[in-house]
C-alpha cells in the first residue's frame, strides 16, 4: 500500500525526523490560509499523486510549456495562482503512463535553502536477506538517469537485523555522502530513525529523494515516498486509515476485498492463475507469442469458489480484455473448484470473449469434465505453451 508524501512526512516526523512545515489541501479556497500558516516567504506547491517524476510532469489541461507538478512560489498570491492551475487537473509523468493521474490533493510546504541534494532509500535487499540503505550523492529529479548512466555513484549498505544501524554504519553512510560538521552529526540520529520507522511500520520501501543539506549545514527530509507490506497491514490500523482509494485502480480495490493478488496491466489478454511464479510465467509466455497480458492475477493456493468467481468478474470488467487464459496447476487448489467458479461467473456476467482453460494437477480430470459438460464456449489446452498459442490466436482471429 502506498501513501502520499505529506502523510509519509507526518509519519516520519513522529520518529523525530527533520521535515519542513506543510499543509495539505483539497480545495482551491484553502490555498491562501494554508500559505499564511507557513513561515514563508518561499513556498513549494506539490501535487500529491502516487507516482514519481512529478517535478518534470506536465498537466494535460495546460499549455506544454506550463510548469510541472512541483512548483516554487515566492508569495501567498503566487501559491493561490499555482493551486488554481494544478488542483483537479491531470498530471502526466513517466510513472503515470499517458493517461496521467488527476491531482485531487496538494501539499503547500515551507521552502528550504538547499546546498546539496542527496538520494536515500531503504528497501529489502533479497540478495542478502536484509534491509539495506541505498545512497547516492546525486539526489533530485534525475536519479533514474544516474542509475542508468553512472551506477557506480549508487552505494548499497545492508544492515544487520540483530544490531540495527550501528555507529559504524552511520560513519559509512556519512562517508558515502561526504558529510561533515552538523550534517554528519544529524546523520547519527536521522539514519537510525529512518531504519526504525521502516522496521516498526513494516514498510517495503522508504525513499527520500532528495535528502538535503541546507545552507545552514543541517539535514532535512525534503520528500518521502512510502510503501507498506500489504501482508502486515493487519498490525497497523493507523496506516490503513491513510489509504487513498482514488489513487488505485477500481479493479485492484475490488480484488483486495477478496484477498486476490491483482495488478492491472496494459494488454488485452486477461489471466487467472494460482501462484505468483506461475502467473509470471503465464504473462511471459503470452508476451513470447506476441500479445500482452491485461493483468497479473493470482487467486492463491486455497481459493474458494466465491473467490474464483470474484476473480473472473474482475477480469471481465476490464473493457481492454479481448480474451481470457485460465492456467491452474492444482496442488492445494483443486481444479474442480476453479471450474465451478468459472461456470458460476460466466452464468452471472456472461462470456463475450474467447476463453482458454488449462487445468493440471489435483482433480484436473474432474475440472475438465465440469467445464466440458457446462455448455460453455471454452477451448481446453494440454499445457501452458498450448494454452498461450490458443488464446493469442483466438484474440487475433476474433
């Protein structure tokens, strides 16, 4: 689960981290009061969407040369003008795709005198099985280019989970940034506090880009991109309350109600699979044969008939879907349960596109029998390769 920048900063402030004062607004009429509540005279007006690249983004409704989704304002009047242009319009960035995202929230923040911009993130480094700091002296809007062109400028430091962030770890991070004086002293509290927040809140990503050294020599968290492990949200009701469903795909929201792992994609072949690895392989082979998957959907190992029915409904709600591939390897999940769920869903919502089903494993023959005797216009497949070929051909010929 993702949250907005201002929510992430509020959370980090609770861990004693240095963040600027700011006010989130939902309506243009709130802009003046929000700006007047801040010290000024420099303000930053920030679009609050769940996507990066806001500063270099462009609003669909504005002229191509208009400012992006993060703007400096030198007066309260300037803040009001920028809010009027940004709020309610659609921001397109590298991460939103061409459709963009409507800006429904803005964050008015006190400006900062920046001496240096640094990059910092914490994530789970699966190669070593530890949480790691990823740091670079090249912070700011072009970090993606740094990763691509000069990866040697990005340093990864894994943290011992038993020891936590030690004084030696802090020295290494300070050295990687070239920090000294007050900034290095701040690092002694900032870096352990970031790690503590990551662990205690079950985050999957905490990105601060940029972490700045101000002209007074102190550190400040100037941005905060925070993602949480969905599997741990039951421990954090206070985090769940921060969820903004307007930033999520409606189909993904519906899937979460049934504990389905669903991610919407840009293709036209809907997929229903059990197991994340098999789902990835299914998407890969669809691409191999020249088509694109419309979704990632893992119904899990112990899905019920109701869960399978819900999954099928979600797939068919996507107008981009021109064909459906069901690929089930029955272990804990029984193939007859899948078959019953598919039939129930088809009877309820109808079947208007080609459907290819590959069943293998526990009760596979029974599952095939149920589908074959259902009267549905379904094509069966012998294996994954056969299934992918058949659904791609069916969509091409539809």
